[in-house]
C-alpha cells in the first residue's frame, strides 16, 4: 500500500511588506503578513470565495507608524466595510466562505 503525502497549499512564514499598498495573495495562506510604513497602508483582500473560500486564513500585523486599512473586494471584514490596524496590532483573518472574520487584539 502506497501513502501519498499531500503538501500544504503554502508554507507558513513571514511576508514582510514595506509599500503603501498591498493585495493579499493566495500564497499568503497561513503566513504572517507584516506591514512597515510611516504612511497609511491600503491593503486589499480578495472575495472570501473560490481559492479564498472557507478555511483560508492568514495573520496580519502593523509594525509601522501608519494605520493599515484592510478592505475586501466584496463582502465584509468583521461585519464592516474595512478593518483598521494601528501600530503594533495584529489579527488572524479567516474566510467563512462568504465574508472575512477576524480573531485577535484590535484595541490599542
């Protein structure tokens, strides 16, 4: 009997971003995406369906001075149009198959 080992869709790790804009990629699955910029950072996250469907998740953290604002292309994030993270804050972002949910410390 042969056992086939399935590789994860992406490898955990850190994706460090320093630009003022970023779009979350499917390859960010299970990664920590950090943002370091002195200006505000605009982050787009795709619709929580298809390749980003139920069970897809990543962690995001603001390591810079500028506020990080995460906006989905469709649906909501934490029941709102966008999510803002001030310096030092981070959350896990989960797809429920329709919208984005968050878990973590949002309060400064």
